[in-house]
C-alpha cells in the first residue's frame, strides 16, 4: 500500500545520507531521494547536486507523477496488482513527449521495471531530463522511498544505462538493509 509521508520516510531519508552521497560521487549526477505520498505522487525529500554546470534541479518538496517518472514507476512496479491498477486505471496524463499514457503499455513497462530492479525516465516527465530510480523497500517488499539519479538528456548515454541502473539498485538495496537493521 502507498504510505503517506510519515516518520518512516524521515527515518529512511536519514539512513540514506551516506549512500546517497556515495552514489552521487560514483556517478557525478544529481541524486534525489523521493517518497510516495497519500495523493498518489512522489515528493522529493533530499537532493545532492552534481558538479556539472548543466544539471537537473528538483527542489525539496517538489511533487511529480507516479506513472510518468522513474521514481513513480519504481514504486508502482512493487505494489500489489490491485493497488497498481487503482493508480493506473483511467486516463493517464501525458507530460513529456515520451510519456506513457496507455494503461496496457504502462503495465508492460512496470513488469520490465520489476524484472530489472530499476525504472528509467527518458524525457517522459520533463523534456530534456532523464532519470533512473530504484526502490527502498520495507520488510514486506512495500516501497517506502526511491533513490533517483537525474541528469540532462544531453549526458544520457544508453550504453551507460545498465551501469547506472546497477548502481542505483545497489544503493537502494543498501538503504533498505540499513533501514531494516
């Protein structure tokens, strides 16, 4: 079930600090942990910027869609089918040029996300912005938060996607392990 912003989210955010910085240093791109909220969106709860002059920017407290972002897809892919259907039923708003607005196509993408362990947003929510996100899960496999690496489309390299996805997934798993300890 999607959890509202709670002290659990704050505890995850605090537990994530060393891992978020480690990921940022490994990839030198902006990293922003986000959490699902009760209004069926994602909320940025922290941000560590990269050193590049051209970078993505997400203010703490910014909200975004579940279905059109890597952060949201990383959450949706780990929900029970009935919960996922409740969020994706009906009309899905298009944001960027590549936004998935068909529930069937979104379902297929969420199965891919679940299989590989991370979600990708390539100009789906904001034109010119790409993101890779991995879920932080509780002991029952419910998503508590996500770790997101975001970067300008001009630096996105398809050949690096597997590496970035692995790093994001490993970081999310480390945060999950620390939170559950």
